[in-house]
C-alpha cells in the first residue's frame, strides 16, 4: 500500500499537493515534512526534516514505511543567485539522497520537480522543444538540469522509478511562493485584492510560460499514476498551459479590480526571465500520458479573483 512522504510540504506547491495526496491516499498515509514548522495549523502527520540530512530522511522512511517520495524542497531561481553554493548543496544533495534510498530499495517511487529554468539564453524561446539547447545560466537552472540527468541516470542504470515535470511559473492563491522569478504573477493578485498599487519587478512585455496550481497538481498526480511503460521521458517532461506578460495579466486582473494600478521597475530578475522560454512545446507529455491543461489566463484570473473576494468577505 502506498505511503507518501512530501519533502518541502510547507512551500507553495507542497502545501496544495500534500492536501490533494491526502485526499487521494488518506490522511494517515501522507507524511508532510519541512525544515520549518508551519505555524498556520497543527498537523499530526508532520515531521521536521532538513532535506540534506540523509540519516534523518532514512529514519523517517523506515519508521513510517514510506513507499513514495515527493521531493519538492529547493531554493528557487532569484534566491539561488544570492547564495549559489547553498542553493547547489540543497538542490543537488537532497535529490541524490532520495535517489540513493530508492536504489538501495528503501522506497519505490519518486516525484521530483524540474523547471523551465533548465533552459538558457541560447534556447529557442517560442515552442521550446522537449529536447533542445539548454545552457541554463542560473544556479537554480544548473541544479535542475543536473538533477534531471541524475534522475534519468538512476532510472536507466538502476531501474529507479523517478518521474519529473518541468513546471512553468506556478500560480495559486492559497500559499505564496518565495524567491522565484515568476512570483510577480502571484503577488499581483494579493495587491489587487487589497487595492494596493503593484510595482512589477519584470517589464511589461516579458512573456513567460505559466500554469494555474490546480493544473499543476493534476499534472503531477496524472504523471505519478500513469503506467510506467507510458513514461518515455525520464529526465523531465515539458508541460505547458498558458503564456503571458505582466501587461496581459494586469489587463485581466483590472477587470475585477477597476481601481487597481501597476508600474514596472525591472530588477536583476529581468535577466533571468529573458533567459527562459516564452512558450514551451509539451507534445511528448500530451502524447505519452495525456496531459491537457484546464485553465487559460482568463479562466485562472476569474477563479483567483473570485476566491480572494470570497475570502475577504469572511
Ligand atoms: N517559478 C520558478 C522560479 O521563478 C521557476 O521554476 O524560480
């Protein structure tokens, strides 16, 4: 029977994915872990865990008889640039520990997220193919590309069942991201809901691939429940849903908050955004395991603004 450990469960993705995994497998069959306690709520099935501590990880896995790990802990693109060696250490060594535990037979299945950050300035920006020039130039991107290759290596050499998606920017309203280049597209909603001016750290016309959190969670669950024979890409799948610029999302948000204003003050994150794809080609994910997004920009903005206004009325 499946028993799941989520590493990095308090993060933007982890908090929503943990809730969905508990719905699917049962509360008691999903252990949440993070390096910090979540002050928001008490959770009986929570373990404090530093993802770089292999012994502590091993102890939880054996104590809880874990079969599947969702390893989400990472330092994101913008934050990684302020301490590159720390980002490398956390992002890389934690993954290698999880892969080793699978090779040694302690766990059966791994999910590990990659990112559009694996691409770099030489990569074709429009309809970026699954296989193309990579050359990332952030430490986050370098660690994700190296991680993808390690996943593929452990699969090919040792038969480890590790699966991965190259997420675009993930947008939700339940938990905030931290330290990413796509975070502006989450922050904008909270400023709009509070009727505050929004100073965007990317330029008005900076286009990036993005995805609504519900789609990201569903993509993850669909990938993880697919027949292993269908998973033909064992480094990481491109997955797309929508692409937009700050001015595109502003235009949609302002429909629900007519007084809301925006200004643009690009900082160091602009160069990171400029090095990434604008639109990804995710044909292999669609063909191999049937990926299809449900949300475009309009539908996502409508949903998030609706949810935030419901929350404000409570
Ligand atoms: N959302 C991430 C970031 O901006 C990309 O994977 O760093």
